[in-house]
C-alpha cells in the first residue's frame, strides 16, 4: 500500500516537472531533477528491486511526454545502475541500448558514453582486459570526463579495476585515489566515496599491505552515513571480510561474510550475494573445510549462473574444483579447474592464468599426482618466460623511443644555438661596418669598443665551448648515475671489433673479453614502498659500489632501468668468476643507507666470455653474447636471485647454433651443449 502511494505521488510530481521543463527549455541546463527522482533514489538504497518498478514508471512517463533530454538520460542512467546493482546484466544491457538510441537521436555524447560504460563493466567482469581498455579510450574521446563527475568517477573505478586485473597496482591505486577526490562532486557522494575506498583496500591487499587495506575499509565504514546503496554496503562488508581473511582473523571474517550475505539477501542484490558465497567458499578452502567450500561454491555458481554473472561463475567453478580435490575427488574436480584455466587462456589473462596454474600444481603435488604436477610446472615456466620476453621487448621499445626523442631534442637545441650564433655574427658585422665609418673621428673610442667586443666574443666562445663539452658528456653518460650509457657502449664495441680484427691479422692469441649483465632484485618494491626518490638513490649507490668492485680497466654501464652491464676486457673465465663474487658481495654485503632507511639490496647476474666455445665473432657477436648473458640472468632470477650464472663451453665442440642457444638455453644446458656455473656471494645479504 505504501509503495503504491509512493508510485502515484512520484508519478504526479514527475508529470508536473516534465510539463514545466518542457515549457522552459532555455533553463533546462541548470534545472534540478524532479523531487520524485530523489524519492526513487532513496528507495534504491533500501529496496532496489522495488525502485526498478518506480524508475520504469518514470521512464515510460518521460518518454510519453517527450521530456527534455537531461531528464530522460538521468532516468535511464539510474535504471542502468540499479539493474547492475541487482546483477541483472541483460536488463542493464537493454537500458544501454535505449541510451545508445537516445544519444544517436539527440546527438548526445553523454548518453553514448554511459551506454559504452556498460560494455566496459561487462568486459571487466569477464576478464577481457584489452576490450575494456579500448572502450574506455573511446569514452574519453566522446566527453570531457573532468566536467562530468559521475561518468568520470565511473571511468576511474573501471580503469582501477582494469589495472588490478593486469597486476598494475601503482596505477590502480592512483585511479582509486582520484575517485575518492571526485566522489564529493557526484550525485551520490557517500556511495561513491565508500566504493572508491573499498577498491583502494583491494589494491593494497594485492600488494600484501593488509594494514593499509584494513585502514581503507575502516574509513569506508565511517563514511557510511545511511545514504549508501545496498549494493555498495554489501560489497563493503564483503571487502572487510576478505581483508580479515588475509590478516588470519578468520572468526571475524566469518562474521563479516555473514553480515554481507544478510545485507545482500534482504535487499535482493543477487550479484553481491553471489560474490559473498564465492569468497566465503574461498575462506573455507583456506581453512581446509572442503565439504563446506563445495557447498558454498555450488550455491555461488547457481546464483551467478541465474543472473548471468560470468566472472562470479568462473571463480565459483574454481572453488568447486579445488574443494572436490581437497576431498580426494581429484578426477571429479579437475574438469572444473581446467575449464577455468582454459577460460583465462582464451581471454589472454596471463596473471590469473599463472595464479590458477600455481594453485593447481600445489593441489596435484599434495594429492601425489607428480607427473601431472611436473606438466603444470613446465607450463608455468613457459608462460613466465613468454611474459618476461614480452616485458623486455616492450622495455627495449620504450628505451628506443626515449632515445630517439632525446636525439630530436638535442638536434633542436643545437639548431637553436647555431641560429643564436649566426645572429651574433650578423650583429658583430653590423658593428664593424659602423666602426669603419667612424674610424677617423672615433679612433680611440673604436679601439676601446673593439676591445670590449673582443672580450665579449671570447667569453661567448668559451661558454659555447663549455656547452658543447657538456652536450658531448651527456651523450655518452647516464644523467642519474654518471655511468657510461648504451650509446657509448655501442661505440666501445665498434672500437673493440677493430682491435680484435687487427690482433687476428697479427697472429696474436685471442685475449678473451667477459660481459656481465646485472639486474636489481625486487627493485619495483623499493619504488612502490619508499618512492621513486629512494629508488633513484639506490641506483646511484649501486653504480658507486660496482665501480669500486671492478678493475680500473673494466667499464660499468647503466643499460636501462635497474639493469647494468659490466665489460671486462682481457678477463678469462676463472678471473671473471672471482670478480662476479666480489660484485655480489659489494652490493649485497651491506645494506643501503637511504636517509633513515637501511635497505637490503641484492642483484642477479648472467655472465659469458667472448669468444665463446671457439665460435668466431661473425657467428656470435657481442650483441648475441649479451642476449645469452641475459638468458643466464633470467635463470639466476628463477633459481633464487642474489647469484651469478656463468655460461661456459662444454668439453665437446658446440653442436648447436647461437640462435638455438638463445631460443632454448634451458634445453641446451640440459643436453650438455653448454655448462652453467652458479657463483654465489661469499657473504650473506644484509
């Protein structure tokens, strides 16, 4: 009865508002929405299912009366959001189709952008990262997100969740913090602030910073002033439960799960109910309650399937599979697990795929399925190698682009200096002409003036020479560490090629040169936890320690980022092994004093001597040697870090080509084509 009165009163208020707005189009841009919409918003917070009925009545009335565009758009946006809160993705999609039609009919980019936002959220729920990113970029071309707070907030949240999927936690936190700042300007500031803080908690949780995650959840709970939508409130308590699970406070987590389930059940928010059941099942798995985990997982799967929540259904299947395996029903559980793995593989979601393979391998090992465990481990290693190679290719491309930009900037600066010099020459020529015309009358004055001009020109030339010297220095030195850079190394290697050729013609024996490729261990954590200033200070200190550790004849270079190269001319395998141990001790033997911090820092290294295995440098040049050393570095990372892997020729002649070595270094080592010597630090890391 009460609901019927609300609908009738709201419809009457809406009708009056629509008539008023229709007769005053000039004032439309600043006109408030009808009070009836505010009543519907209040109903959304407590009973979204009933609010859907009211909002549909409003939308039908608005369309029948040809209401102004802002009113019709606002109604459809509210309907879309409320359907999504209830987990009714198909209904939300239908509303988006209406928004799309409205945007095209009225040439309204804001309606088009809201319609596209539904596709973004659908892609993210289905772990389709690339498709979601492409849609977000398109939305940014349709509207100025900075001038549309609600859409801008939705875009920030979508970008943040997308970065979380891609394990880009730094940018995820940046987007969620931007959402906290935008929240006060949205139509529902409390709901927006709580949503942004809850997402921040998930980001910190992914970084294993449980203390900050719990602080974000606490702030979100304090921000709930009673106007937060049921969907957001349910997810908030679910987020608190997940944080408590990661803090090993399982009893409190059970209570938080129960409260989140109660809120979602009473308000009819089925999508939250599905997520609560899925994460509750995950807690049961962690506690070894496999029967309970299976029960919760099947309930979550049923709910997610009913509402078309593909992401929730995927996670529910994973939980069911691991719960069955935990009960000893491995053969029954594997189809669930393998189905989820195949889904992530098809979607190209490498991070989630690696996590699932890791959990599957652990499960199979516990169940004694060793052959299958080895197969999973090999697939993990292959995927990690592919991702490592992709990251390195991207890094090289970025460095190349930066190098080209620096070159262009230097050329522009040089042209500007040349133009200034020409201008100065023209001015001097004019002055000389004037001086010659007045030479008879102003001999003494001209002499003084010429002296002054000479000194000025001399000073300008000295300054120009100093600038040229600085430019030459910057061209071959890394500005942060002062070490030689990649460009200077290329010049060095060209000179080396000529030296080696002359020695061969003279019949001199090959001296043998060694290359070391070094990479800082866990350097990203230093930037994430202590900031980029601390990271830069660590790089400078690493450069100093490396220069102290090597010989005067050796060259230390910063290759890029946290990667360094050491070139040791005339250094054989035995001597280079001792130098490698000394380098490991120099870096890891004492903590890095950065301000008030004492940071433990270690490195991993790959090393190779040229010529290698009797190969001429036409077959394996210095670039190929660096790639092989880089492969050895990867193996050192894989085998535990803080060590050096030295590639050595086998006793027998090399039976594979350098290209085959680069393609499958692991296989070449296993087949005995080359040997790998592990060199450890002589002092433990501090």
